[in-house]
C-alpha cells in the first residue's frame, strides 16, 4: 500500500503547478511557472530538463501555457547552431 501511495505522490510531483483557473483563465489555458515546466518537461514537453531550460533562456515571461512552452521548445530545438 505504501508503494502505491509513493508512486501516486511521485506522479503528482511531476505535474507542473498551475496558476489558479478562473473565468478569465480556463483550465486549458492555465499558465505554469518555468520551474514547473522544466521539472515536468519529459512528460509535458517531450524533452529533457536541459533542453527545456535552454528553450526558456532569455524569455520575457515567467509563466507559459503548455502550448506556448511546446512552441518555444520546438523553436529552440530548430535553431541552427553557429560556432562562437
């Protein structure tokens, strides 16, 4: 029984923490802090935490929707690498 509780707690810990929903912020448009998106990046964004961290560097926002974060990550991964 304690194993089940631990695995449930682990899954809850992996979920990004969202700002509260309201009529102006419906659940599908919830915004998540960058740290939460990085922590749950494998499940929600399909990339490693390191890739997610790189995608958020230089961003002006502190929170993103899942769709915004996915778009940002895709743009980051699609950039051409240039030598310094």
